[in-house]
């Protein structure tokens, strides 16, 4: 059952709307809409969206599938959309869409929306709190927008945030920077492990790793970092491949199986994970933008260490 410990209602969601969207929504959504309606969760960063309003305002802007349902928005103009059995988190400010495993339920996801660590690390809530303390919580159809947009060189700080219309800001970002692109899994944060420090990973086991070209010592160091991260998540005898990216002073370490992916490793040892479903050129663009995966996120889906 979906429960919000802090919630400020804005408007009820009609039974007509619930009947229209419930068949395509996750289990528990209809009950959530009836109990809470549209409104603001917790500190105001997360909002329940009336799905009819979400469909109306994204039509012609995002090109969503007819069965997609807009469930939540954030005060930084992100949208959480349910489609094809998974939650999609569209972070327009960064130009990316991340998705959850299909095993994630609405009850689990709404718990994440109320977890301080997950709000900051997974939904990237900062610098919202500072802006809200300065200007107040935006109204249900308002948001804080970066001026100028992050895609146009704006700074990722509260100094660059201004209140504006939510849907208008999303449409503006899409118009100026293009629609967000799928980059991979939305990985929930976990408790950091003792050896999980930025830029460090266990060394390669030296076997079952193949690629084209002979890496330099610096490139081999980056390959070892990528292999070390993969070994946290997959069996030690699983074959891996590498690709050298000399123009970026980086490497890619790949696990080429269904549901696998690629780990892009920069010269400073920081890394970005991308699922195999993400087109390589798009994942590389995200990597070049400076986005990275926290080291503690590289662990098996069940949360154990290998």
C-alpha cells in the first residue's frame, strides 16, 4: 500500500480520470489517486500529478506511448512516467531518461521518493533545498528552472534557479535542447562498501578480458578499474571486452550479454554505467557531459557483494 508520511493535497483526481488511466498504471496507482489526489510530497520536491493533466501537457512535446502514464513530477522539472511495466525518470535538465527494473513496485518506488539519500543520489534533488529555502516551495504546476539551461552552459547551483511554469519549462528544454534520451538503469543507492571509494576499484583478475588494440599502461589501469566494477556485479568467469577511446583518454569495458552493459572509465578513474539497451553514441555523449555513476552503485541487484 502506498503511504506518504508528509503530503499536502492540491486537488482531487476525478473518478473519470482514474477509470481512464488505471488499466495502464502500476498496481496501487488508483488507490493512491483516490486517497491523495494531486499534491506535494515531503519537502515539496516530489509531486503527484493528475494523469489526465500529465497526458494533456506532454502531448506533442514528448511523444509518449498511448499507454504511458505520468505519475509524478519534481520541483526541478523531472517527470516519472509508467510505461511497459517500468518507471521512467525523465530528467530534462540533464537530457536523460533512466528506468527501473520491472520488478520495482509502486509501493517500493514511493518509498524511494521519501528517502533522503535516494532523493539526493538517485533523483538528484540538489540544489532544490537551497532554492526552496530562499524562494519557497513552487506551486503544484511550478518548478525551479535553471537560467540559463544546463544544456546551454548554465551552472548547477541554486543561484541559477528561478521559479517558472512546470510544463512550459519542460517544453522549452525540449525545444532548445531536444527530448531526453534513454541512458540506462536508474540504480537506487546502497550503503557504501568499505573499499568503494571514488576512482578506485579492485584490480582486474587478468583473464577473460579481450579487446582490439594493445592498451598503454594508463589505459590498462582504466580497464582494470572497469573490470573490477564488473566483477562486483557478475561472475568472476564471465567474459568481458574493452574498447579504447584515445580521443577521450578513456576506455569502455563491456559485458556483451542480454541485460548487460558498458562501463565508461575516465582518465581520473571515475566511471559511468550504461545498459546495453542504450545506444553507444548516446551513452558516450552522456559520459562526455561529465555524468558519472557513484562507485557504491556497482553491486549485484540483490545488494550482496561477490
